[in-house]
C-alpha cells in the first residue's frame, strides 16, 4: 500500500515557498510628494456609489419579543408605543389628553 502525502492534496499556492515569495517584496514609504516619480499609467477611477431606489426603511426602536412561546410553537411579537408629547407609554401624540412634558413644544 502506498502512503499518500498531504502535499499532494494542497494547492501549490499554500506552500511556505510561495508565501515567502509573495510577502518578500518590501515597499518603503516616500517622504513627501516632491519625491514621487511621474508615471504614464492611467489614474484609477473612483468607485461608483450605488444606492437603492426609494426611501430608506425605518426601523421600530421599541420592539419587544417575549422569551416564552404562546400557544405551542407560536411566538407573539409586540411593541409599545410612547407618546412624544407627554412621554407616557400606550398612546400616540395625536390621541394624547395629558399636558405636554415640554411647555415650549
């Protein structure tokens, strides 16, 4: 029976010889712009910023998920609403009957 070596199953790019050859080149920094050598090469184009069409989605900040499942495998997800006028939970500012928290509002 012939013994198989691990080197037979590896890519030649993963050998220490290749790694040393790859990282053996050292670039020294240039002190200032006056020492830069001019080049005939084209300058690279800046990356294009791609944004999806439409308005960005808004996430709800106060999402609460109970840890215990309700009715077997179902999980009930709820969130609590906070009034921006009085600061209490359970209603919106449009249905608020209380006094505002900030009188300059």
